C-alpha cells in the first residue's frame, strides 16, 4: 500500500507535529512493506524516520496551500508520485483527487467551539481548509478520543458512525536524562511543570491567576513552562513562573522526570498528551475537569473545575507538599496509560487506511 501524507506540520513544534512525528516513526517501523510518502513544502528543512519517503514540493508553504485551497491543485497524491490512499493528519487547506480515497484525522473542534481563541489569520486559514467538507468527502475520519467523537456527532458533522474511528495517542518512550539540564534551578530544586502551547484554550489565564494565589498559600516550588505562544506575555514577570520555551525531546523527558507534578488547566482538549506523557514517567497531574482527561487517566489525577484559579491553587499547594499523595497518584497514572502505545495506534491507523483504500487484509 502506498500512502501519501500531508506532512506540513513536521518540525513546527506543536501538538500535531509531535503526534505526526510519533505516528510516522511507528508506521515506518512496523509496516515496512508499505510505502509512506511524506509531502512537505519545499522551504522546509526536515529529517524523517527511516522508512519514510520525503517528497518536497517546488513551492514554499503559503503559495502551495493557497493554490490548493483556491484551485484544487496541486493534488496531494500527485505530489507524492501516486498513492492508493491519502492521510490528512489534521484539517488544513489541501487538494485530493476524487478518485483517491483519503482519511482525515480530527484532533478537536476548538475552531468551532472556541473560535475567538484564534487570531484573524488563523480563522481565515481554517475557513480555507473547509473542515466539514473535508470530513464529508473523507472515506474515513479518525479522532483521538471518545470525547472528540462525541463533539463531532453533537455538532452535526457530516460523518456517519461507521466512518468514525477512535485511535488514541500515546506517550513517547521515557528517556532518562538530567531534568532541567540547561536551566539553573539548583541541584535539588523541586518544580511544577506546564507543557503545551501558550494559547487561550490551554487556560493560560487561569494559570497566571492561580500561581500568585498558591504562593500566598505557601507554595514554594516554581512552575516551569515548556512551550511557546502568543500568551507568553501573560506569564512573563509572574513571580514563581519560569518560561523555558520549546525544548528538545530529551530535554522534555528530563523536565517530566524531575517534576513534582504536571499542571494542565485546559478549557478544551481533544486528547491532552502532556498528562499521558507525565503519567508514563510516574508523575501525577493537576488537570481541569474535562471528560477527555477522565478518559485517559480515570481518577488518577487531581482535578479542579475549568477556569477556577482558586481551586487550582489549592490543588497545587496540596500536591507539592504531599510526597505520599504524589507517589500514589503517579503510580495510578502510570498504570492507567500502560496500555497506550504508538505501535498500537499505528496498527489501528494502518488498518483504517487499508480499509479506505480497499486493501484491508
């Protein structure tokens, strides 16, 4: 089976990029008889896993995607040199031929449920993508969680139940490295950790409000913030918060390994990978009370009502000061995510792609 993949997100350092990198590596490693062709804009400098064929277009990013949105050309399968099926890892402006089936992955419906979280440019880009039309024309649609599947159905998307498949993401294999190697925290400084984009739906405003409350209540551990985004300014200068920007996979593994707890005050998530990755390290999470987090972690976390900074502050003080609680929740969380793997996710996706291509076996 030859699969053309819209790989524009590679190297972008966001959640979709991480998802795509992990999935491509697992597909290439576990299905060596298939041909995996990653199509990227010609202006991208990238490395891909062994077993992935990289196809660069003649056009840079903006001209390529503008042409796809406006004219329906160039088609993804043509850019890949032919394909039995295409995979779109997220809704985006893209052109696929009517004779080539494609599978669309939808990570969340934040662009519909919280449109004001997006900049004017992002809203225009999403409009050009025509996500509902992409879903309607897709042979199969994949989502990361039951929660997102529920959102898609409740929002009246043109997707039949038998065309919708839940394939959960997974934590990266834990890597043991020195936590905070490039940031001077002192040899044994405990810290809390936030990982993710600094954007509205992640609850950055709640985080900025909660940390001062928690410090007044006795919190001494700093909050390390790994990530970038336009809301970084809301956290800059807040006592007890240290922004370290984007980190390598090895550095990120180290931050997870040394953390007292992960903090994730999201207002909306389609899956929420950081709590799952923290759990793989045996690190507990303090998370907003979202259905998707219950789906992945069950009761193995401290939760608080969405947007409630005072409740978040109370939970941070509690977990930072109670090693027994941290150990218990961390162990429960590790067990909760033990069945998730990228190999399993890749096998499920490969089956969906083969079914869409009429090559299931």
